[in-house]
């Protein structure tokens, strides 16, 4: 039985993680860290509730973190120093912080996973895009989001472009230096187009073209429940990881 | 029986038009204008061939023109002055030339059609987009073409934006003033994104979004044979037109 | 100022309609009919609450009905007999009941609208599909729904097939008598394919093909908030309708 | 320099292979086998032409075969027995014939590739679909072809279903026993839907759905030139293969 501790258990993601862990036959929720968690008492009696990091006096096998950019670094350091393997969905860790955490993990001989995106469809899209680019160097990305998303293009789209560039065996045949605005924004030699429309949630397509044929990979995120599949994969894998890895794709068994 | 004359009968479009006319039970091909048409003798004996406009000494009901921007104005003027109703697929007529031709047509009491695009899927896409914009003011256009297309966005995409603007009842809710390059190029308040990839031919999508729902209209042109359906619509309608209209959508009976 | 009465105001759709009406500058919510509405007191003091149809002793201009198949007929009859114009989103009215209501409406000289689907994207898709079929008689429908939807194909898909058949000028060129199961189910000569997958909500595509080109119309319903746009259209139009019409498409001003 | 022999060099595929080989800097076309090849003389003087298999008296490193189901087995046997490595795009080899050829290849210590489909987009789609099924057991296939394709579903779609079944870690959550015709035809537990429309060429989509998200992989084959990319991959790899493998995916370096 894996003993699981959840930091941020009362947030929108945290609540779903609590439900997920409670459904796993091989997991036991032993504690949570969240503001007011103690007082509100929404958890089972077997779950110990903590308001502050330094109050925590119990141990667990796994530390799941869906908190805030301000809290995540100290949280994960605490977890590693107390022999808990981290599964981190909180964004905001700098490269330096990530490297420091990886060193601590190495010292403690603990594995774990830090994932900027727990959506399996997005993670698979990026993985496949990198592989396809080996044979289809010409690619363009179209990401589509709800009207309220302010930044463009999305972080996932920029990351996808990076992976396509890594996968390419040569340069594509398209003139990407075209400065027409309609041709999108160029990242690592891959044009990205960003659509913003009401009704849409979060979607991304990668379009590949070659002589006489086309290949398209698309992912749609309809709601955040989608992240739970990715967290489940991490829960299944984390005890056998020997390193603190970055990216859910690193632990997919394909 | 409609007597049909074809100008540009030996070009890539012209050849297909010849085949189309010969297949129509109610049409008879009576003459063609094309360089070397006379000498090459690829036409039936009943078809009279002319190399020069001023040699033409026969009459017809319909003049189909798939020639060159240089020739089209004089051709259509000649046709109208000789009581032939024009179906014009040649591009390059200026607004002034078009208006002059419309006046001549009015004087001769002849109808006809000048169409920048004879592809029915593209024409219907634009028509539907204009109608949908009444209820979905938020729209974006993605056009996708082969890698060799130099201009971006395509003329059809710009025209679609114009029709969406015409159909809109109010302004959309999206901030289209966002100057991020990934947000595309703005025409009449509609962002246009242009994709250029090998393998692709000519494709266009209009994406509409509203609260909790989306509507998408897409057209694909795989090859030029698609234009023949539009020419056939024109052939069916031209004898009953009372004006020289611009745009195939003007003569669709829906 | 239009005085609006809402039947079924505490249901999932009803609650959204209440919000919609309260946001309209030219509408005033004057009363609701719903079980326990009186006791629960979730409504403004200016709104009169009724638990039973026969208790209603106030008048309004418009009656919006999102109740149950058991209640809808008596509700709408009551509304018409009390000079209220109905906007009906409740399903379950038989053809006979609908015709009887239309007669009462005629006698009372009242207009109204009964709509099986208030989703604008679905209504526009059906309208455009009927129009496109005039020029593209070959069409197939693919509807995609969440895994829990038991019936296949969906009612909207069957209705779309009916409208395509109505719009067709001739028969298509495809052999739809092919009895291979993969070729889908045939309704009015249009093959319908039904996809059932978790994650999906409610989506429909119509694919048209002709020589060298294709036209595709797709709608996505992500959540029920989408119906509110359609109810708003009905609210805007209902005072000027002279008949009780069936189908939101009948009152779209395009 | 690789010496290449092409069987079926005057067929529609063969002609394109001839052009491909002539463009490769590291390949030399040394001979062809084709009816009338000798007489017609369309080949360079350095290319030896043969009408019959038993006339061939030259040697080469690679034998490319795009002939007929009747000829392919004897052709490839001949090639292997004469130390030529086969690249086979001809269909029609039975399982027994394939196994016999693999034994001969083993005896001769020669590698090669027999590929039912040289289209890279189709091969990648199948590979990715198998991988995605590990995390998305719920999948459906939609294949779309031109109106003249008689069989349904396509062989590639059936093969894709087989690979999805292989990749699945458990059974999906969808009731695929539903006997509604609209639910398609079931292969290895994966519903396949087949669309037949004029204008379409050869296209396939795999739709995956999971809680709150969807993943879609699509490939479009617009014309047969697409196969040449796959033949080029085979040309690049064949000299380093130690076995006669079946399927282009076996030699993709990803």
C-alpha cells in the first residue's frame, strides 16, 4: 500500500487528486497540507490535516503537489528531505530550483516527476510530433484557446515547436522567413498560429505536410479532469523511478 | 439547344470546359478562340476555330472565357457586342472594366456572370460564413495551401473576412487588437492564419465560437476539376440572367 | 419592457434561463413555476413563485418552458389561453399535441416557438447542410457523443439527414446500398456514423464531396450554456411572430 | 554507389520509382524488368532492359518490385537467389510465400523490406495509434475514400485496429457490443466507420477519448507521389538490414 500525502488538497486540482487517490486500491491518503484544511474538516478521520509546512510530523511514500509558485520549491525540498517521492503539477519552478531539487533527490536516492502538463493527450501529441518531424520536417502548429487566454502562443505550443525542432533530421522546405503576419509566429523554425474564440477550451494541432500527403495530430482538453489520468500514470510509476525527472513523457512506458 | 463559344479552349481550364460543354445534352460547342487552335485541329469538324478575336464571324448564345488578364476585357466586350452572354473565369478585370462591361450588358439586355472562383465549396463556405456571422460574431479564418503559394493570406480568405464583416450584427468579443504575431493578420476585424505546407493543395476553414459551442466550416479543393461544377451551374443559369453579375454566389438558387 | 414567466425555473436549464432573462435590458422576470420554488425563495422579491399550474394568477408577455414531457402540453396550453407567447425547450410534445397548440395559438393570434434544439451551431449546421445538398448531393454524417449516450444515431443527426434529403436536387452518386456495416446506417439516403467516446460531449459533422473538392460543416456543443444564445434569439423575435413555429431555424433572420 | 534494379518500371508506380532512383546521388539504375521495356527504349543507354525474368543476366545490390500479385513471388525469389536485396511494394504475397522468402533471405544473409503501404503518413499514424492506445484504450477509426472504392473498411483501417488492440493495456470503457448499425463495424474491439464520397482520395483518422480530453491522429494521401518518400526510406536503410522484414514501420529510425 502506497501512503500518499497531498499538498494543495483543497484547490480545484487538489480536490480532484484527493478523489483519485481515494479510488486507487493500492493507495492510502494519509495527510494533506492546505490552508484551513484542519478547521473545515472535509477529510476522512484517517487523514491528518496540516495548515503549515513545518507542522507536518507524519511520513508518506509519495508527495503530490498542486500548490502555488511561491510554495512549491520549499514543499518539494521538504518532501525529499523526509523521504517522500514528489509528483509535482505546480508550475513556477525555475531551472535552478529544479536542478537543486534533482540533486537532493539524487542524494536521497529518490525518484519523482515534475510535470508542467499532466494532460496525456498533450504529452502524447508532443512526443508523436517530435517523432514525425524525423520524416516530415515541414510542420506548423495551430493552438486554439478560450477568449480569455491573454498570452499567445501557449506554452505548450512553444514546447511543441521545440520538440519538433529536436526531432527534425534536416530543415523543412517551406520559406518560413516570409514576413507576412498571416504566416504566424516562428519558434525554432516552426510557425505557430494562435486562435482565441469563446466556447473553445484548450486545443492544439500539429500539421505536417510532405509530397502528396499530410499528417495531423490534434489534442483537445475539455476540462481539468483530464489531468487526473496523467497523475494516475505518475502514481503508478513513481515508486520505481530512480531519478527526479521533468516531463510526463519521461515516464510513459511506450 | 444553347450554342456555346469558348475562348481559351486549349488552356488547362479551357480543355476541361470543352469536355464539360460536349457532355451537356442541351449545349453545342460551335466555336473556339485559341492560339494555334486552327492549325492543331484537335476539335470536332463542327467546331470553328479562330486564332484572333477579329476573325470571329460566327454567332453563339454563350461566351465562356478562360483566357488571360490581358485579353479578357476585349474578349468580353466583343462577346456582349455580338449578343453572346459571357461566363468569365479569367481573372484580372479591374473595377472600372467590370463596370463598363456591366453597362454594355445592360444596353444589350444580356445577362452573364464574372466569377473570381468557380469552386462551389469555396463559394458556399463564404455564403455560409456570412450568414453564421449574424449569430457568431467571433470568427477566425485558417487557410492552408501548398508550399509554392507565395502570397499570404489568400485572396479567397480576404474575401471571406469581408463577407463575415458584412454578416456580423455587432462586434465580436475577442480582443483582436492583440499584437502578438501568432494571432494572425487582421482583415475587417477577422484574424486570418495562413499555413503553407507541401502536400496540401488549397483549403480554407472558418472557425466560429460562442458560449459553450463552436461552428466550423471547411472546404478542400483537391484539383481544378472542381471548378467545372461551378461552370455547369453558370451554364444552367446564364440564359435566364438579366444582368452581368459578379460572383457565383449571386446565381446559386438557395 | 417584456414581462417573462419561466416554467421549470429551478432545473439545470431553467436556472440558466433565469440568469439570461435577468441580464436582458428589455425583459423583466415576473413569475416562475417550479416545485418548491415558493419555499426555497431563491428568487428576487419582485418574482412571484408558483408550485402548481392552477395557482398562477398573474399575466406575462412570454412563457418560457423547460419542464418535463409530462407537463409541457398543459403548460403551453395554459400559457396560450392566458395570452402568453410560448418559447418551448421541453421535449416530448407529440405531433398531435403540437398541432393542437398551433391551433390555439392561431385562435389567440399569438406567435411562439417550439424548438427541439436551442443550440445555434446545430441549427445553423442543419440549415447550411440542406442548402449545400442542392449542389453536393453526396453527403455523409458523423456524430460524436460521450460514452454514456445510449441511442445511436442521435436525433439531431437523423434530423440533419432529413434536411439534406429535402435539399438535394437529385440523387447522389454513391452506392449507399452497400451493406457493409462500416458504411453506417442509412437515413433518407444519407449514411450516418455514430462515434461514442469518453471525453467527447456532443459534436456533429456533415461531409460533402464533389468532383475534386469537399465541403465540411461541423458543430461542437461543449456545454449547455450554448442553448442560451438560442433562447435569446427566441426572446428577441417572439413578440413579432404571428405563428407558433417549430424549429429555431424558422426564426433566424438570415 | 548502390546499384538498383527495378521490376515493373513502366507501371504508374514504377515510373515514379525510376525518377526517384535517378535523383539519388548514391544510387545508380542499372536495369529494369517490364513488358516492352526493351522495345520502347524510354530508358537511358546505361540501363539494361529485360522483358522476361529468365533473361536477366546482370547483377545489382537492390531489387525494387512494383509488379503484379502473379509475378511478385517469383521475382523476389529470383532477386534473393541472385544476391539482390528486395524492396517490395507489390501486394499479393501470401503468408506462406512471405515466410519462404524470409527463409531464403536468411540463407543468403540478405535483408530487405516488404511493405503493404509505403505512405509514411499512414505508417506513422498506425505506429502512433498503437502507442496512444496504451493510455487511451477507447478508440474509433474513421476512414474516408473516393466513391469508387468498393471494399469497406479499407485494409489500412483493419490493420490500424489490429495495432490499437495490440497497444491497449486493458479493455476500453465503451460498449462496443451495441448493435446499432450507425456504430460501425467492429475489428479487434475497435469500431471502424467508412465514408465514401467523390472528391476524397484516401484519408484515415483515429479518434481517442479519455476523461475530459481527446486525441486525434489523421493522415491524408492526396496522390501516389506520397509513396516515394517511403521508398526512399527503404533505399536508405536496406543495405544495413539483416532480415527481410514486413512493414515500413520496422525500419523507421524512431
